[in-house]
């Protein structure tokens, strides 16, 4: 589907950027005229994906995290969160609810939240090369538009 | 990520306000731990009325507080959960473990 608008942001894997990333995604999504609930769903999913990159991709160093936001034909928002970190050896296991390799402030529910708040979720990862999470959510056109 | 606590007759009320994510979760957990250790409350009420955003970090915070209250033989309830946080907690099935009022 044709890309109608897009933006790419790149930032170091500092936890202070979690709030920035979800706020930026919400601002970009505003042009689709989402409901408050749709904006919150987008913010929550972006927060999960970016936090995963910050916590897991670069456990001992600071690395690059990219957030790509695209509006595709049909009022759909595509969100790509990419890192060049350690990668995930077993993606299926990582997506299992309650599974986490993080410390106790992680619940292991990140991918479950992304799955339930977005229409689609794809995770591609290669150990030593990095991880790319691609999510999409169609924003319902409201009456009067 | 401010946490404000009130205590009366071994009932501890903690107001969690602002945005709760991984960046701020540790501070909130440590503050709740400290207050629970100090007060040894019979009941902890987490008031989320000022919580403007949470992600799965909030799930970890609630589960930890629930576990700590179990260790001091107390109970825990969560009140005034905003819709966004409620949706996150429901997606995790948290209502099967934690009392929401």
C-alpha cells in the first residue's frame, strides 16, 4: 500500500527517550484524526517496543534506536522500531506472555500488549545484528470526514 | 513520577501520578517498598486517579506491590484506574490477581 506520509526518528537507547518516542508517535498519528483511545493504544504499543530496544538490545552499552512512522493508504499507521543490538535468539519464546529476561521492573507482557493494541505485529531478529518490530493499526474514519 | 502517601491506622494510601513507564518504574517500586516496610500496613490502597499513562511497567509495579503486601500479611486494592491503564491491566489479565474497585 502506498505511503502517504512518513517520518524517521533516531535516538540513543536512553530510557528518558521512551516518553519522547510515544509522544512523537502520538503527534504524528494526530493527522489521521484518531480517537483518544486510538492515540492511547498507539502510545502504549510504541512505549513497549521502544522500551524493549532500550532494555534488551543494548544491555551494557548505549546504541541507536530508530522509530519510523508511516501513514499508508487506507488510513493505516505503520510503526517500525529498529535496533542494531544483540538480537533475539528465539522470537517465539520472547513473544510468550510473562516471558522476560529483564529485571523485576519488567513484566514480560510487552509483546502481548503490542499484539492486543495493534492490528498486526511482526518481529524480525538476528542474534548479533538487531531486531525490527513492525506494527500497524488502521484508524477508523469517523462520520463527517 | 511522584508517589504521595497517606497513612491512617495501618491503612496506607499511595497516589501514583504522571506517566509510569520503564524509565520511572524503579523509583515508584522503591518508594512503595519503603513505605510498606515502614508502615507494615494491613491494607494498601493504590489510587491511580492521577496516572496519565502506563505501559507494561505498571503491571510489574502492581504485581510487586501485591507481593510485598502478601509478605506483610496485608491486602491491596487499586482504585480510580483511568481507562488507558485499565486497558493495559486487562490485556494482562491482572484483574484475576489484583482487586480493582
